[in-house]
C-alpha cells in the first residue's frame, strides 16, 4: 500500500512541485516545434500517431462517451476543468451544461484561447484563467466536479495532489479523468529507455499500481476503464487490409475485461476513471481525523 505520512508534506516538497509547474508552464508556452529535445519530440509524435489510429477504431469516442456518462447532469454543478490548456475535447460542452465553470491551466496564452471561445458563445457563467492549482494563491470556491483530462499523472508527489483536490471538492463531489499508465512490462521497458533523454520527465509520472492505492484512500472508484491493453498490440495491424477489424476486436476485448483493478487493466496504456470523494480519507486501521495539507479545511 502507498505509505501515509504522519505529518504534513514538507515545505520543500511543496516548493519543489510549484517549481516543477513553473518549468512546465515555460515548456508549454514555447512554440510546439521547439518543445523538448529530439527524443521528446519523437516520443510525442509516436504517441499522437497511435492516438489517431485509435480514433479510427473508436477508442477516442469510447473515452469521450464514458466521460459524458460519468459527468451526468451538470445543471447546478460547479465544475473545475483542471489543466484545460486551450480546451479539452469536452471543455465547451461541459461549460455549456454546467452552472459554474472554471477552466484552469498554467499557461496564460493557452487559457486566453479558451476564454475567447467561451466569450464567443456568451457563456457568462464560464471563465478560463491561468493559475497553479497547487498554489496557496489559488482561492477559488469548492467544486462539485473536477474534470482532469491527461492531468493527474503530472504530479510528482501524487498523494499531496489527491489530498488537495479532495479538500477542494464538496461532499459527494467527483473527479472524471483520463491518464497514462506504466503498469505493463512493455511500457515500463520503453519508458525506462526513454526517460534519461526525456525533456519533460520532471512532470511525467504515469500511474503505477501504487497510484491506485493512493487514489482509493481519498476516493471511491465508481467506474474504471482501461484503454489500449490488448488493443496496443493491434496498432501495427492497422497498416494491413483487415487491420481495423482486428483492432476493433482487441478494443472490444479491453472494454469487456479492463474495467476493474486486475491483470487486464495493468496491461493497458491509458485509464479513464470516475472517482467519488470519500467523506473521510481512509487509512489502514481507521480513518484520518483531518487533512494533512496545511491550512485546508474539511468540507462539510
């Protein structure tokens, strides 16, 4: 199990995470063609190519449809779109459906793009602004829903992030997310070879099995779906005449089997999650009396 520290996270660790986020902001505010070294750009192109192939067989639509289902009716809900950048695929849809919407990202130029789209649609209840979710200066109200698409695996001290988002969710609030994983032997091997050359390694921490132990302390896993487990082996087949059919079969296999913690999920490259906030964080042998993040109050 993921160890539970007996005292609050140290100031040095908090400052380290804030420093990493400053690096991340500078990285993503560079022109896309200038981000990272050659291995990092090559990895990114390979990842984007794989995801385009996945769109062909419906994996992208699967994730978006699951997210819509898990978000449910957003009328009356306060939504934080965390790490929204210029807008996630569902950002405008979420903003339209919710009663209060905040898109938050580290990059000021990126959120201005989303803010213009919100303004063009006359969504007065929705706004996008730059800021650091980890910073004490982030003083937004509590949220009912946190939408975190490809965000949660960017935090080095993952349990601190979980406790922080737990504290900023209202009772019964939820997270809907999508993240990279590092639980299969193929991914562990490839990432181990790539990481020494990776320009953005400081904020890339794909989920391990221990990540799920940490998650379950603060949140109940309501739904889970692995993507590209068996399906990842079918990606090269898309170059063949009947490759799409084979890939669709492998994707459907993942949908049937990689929807719970276990071997089928650990084989997957990505995971979609629907998490509900626990009333009190769990610890082996009992519940924690109070959050360990300094200055945070338990929502009531």
